[in-house]
């Protein structure tokens, strides 16, 4: 089975890193650099997982997460929110709005990969 990911991040170096990690896991990867672009991309095609930065131009990740969760077509979509802020309040807000996971930047490549595999049901698969 082929999996798809949407990387929503405005920092080019982090985009490259996330694309690399996800491709190593076997995902087809699309990228959005702001919140509005992310929502349009999801309307066009619902991915299996979204890696969603909180600090984004036009619409922040919290708002994007909330709108994704209101969309019935996205009920099986997994969301990992990424943030440079590690405050408990940000983590709690992300989870309350429907994020499946919250990771602080800089994140461990291995931890991110394991979280992605767990969320989409790839555990035990070689990748």
C-alpha cells in the first residue's frame, strides 16, 4: 500500500528534512508553505498524514488542525503537529484541537519516523 503525506512548513530547510524522512518511509510527499495552501491541498486530495507546523503564514497550525477535524472527509487523517515551542499549553491545545501527536523542534528523525509508522499502521513493516 502506498501512503501519502502533506508537509505543512514554511522553513525550507525543515521542509527538506521532513520530505527526506517521509520519502525514506515510502511516502509520496506534497508540501504546503502556509495554512491556506495546506487546506486547499487537503481539499484536492486527503493524505494519510499531515506534518503540521504551528507557526505558519496566513493561518496558524492550530487553526488548520481545527478545520481539518471539522471536515468529515478527513476523519481518518492523522496529524502530527510540530513546534519550536515546547510549552505544555501548546501541546495541550494541539491535542485538544485533534492532533494525534505533538513533537517539539528540533525533533529526532527516529522518533518522528516511529510516530508516523505507528499512526498510519505501518509498525512492523520494513522501511
